[in-house]
C-alpha cells in the first residue's frame, strides 16, 4: 500500500471496541509497541463450551472511575510481553474489532495493569498494519463516523 492511500492519524486518537461495548476511548498510538495493550482489572480465566475465555473490568473514563464495564471475550493467546519498564510478564491476549474513524478491523490486545500510565490503551504497530501513517505532532485526526 503506498503512502497516498494511507490514513493519517495522530499520536492520540479516539476509538471504539464495539464487541466490548466501549465507545470514545482515548488511546495513545505507539509505533514503538508491537502489540496493543489495554488496562483492565479483575481478570478471570474460565472455560465456556470447552473453550477458554476471560472476563475483566474496564473503567473507560479515567475522569469517572465509578463507571465500570464488565467484559467477556474468548482468550486468543497467552504470551510473554516486555513492558515499557523492561520487565517481561505473562499476559492474556484477546482478539476484538476496533473502530478508528471510518475503519473497523480486528486486532489483538494484551490485557494488563496500566494504572500508572496516562492512557488506558496503547495502540501498537501490529494493529496499525499498513493502513495508517502516524503524525506525532497531531492529535484526534480521526473521528468516528455515525450513520
């Protein structure tokens, strides 16, 4: 894909995770991070019809911690991820659709404790694929379009 057909996004964007009922989530776009990560609490792994699942809680509005969304998703993987502080940890990985601007596609997200970070989610380079160019001097270039 050449650069003329790629969508330009900023270092901060607002996304939706429709299968998790999350709208207007501000994310930090991080091309230095391979995998996307999401801050969650109370992760529990369980089996449903012979398949592994996880439940977890998200506080999608950092300014309103009383708002809580409980989510359930199929477990896609468990992998060792090196965090920004250089320590490796085992993380659950889910695969779920994301909407950014007028595009929706499935991405992998690792579930972790990001409570010491400014943004609940990092959007990593694997999720960006070859469809976006990041302009780090700009923010919120893509707004989610509603029909």
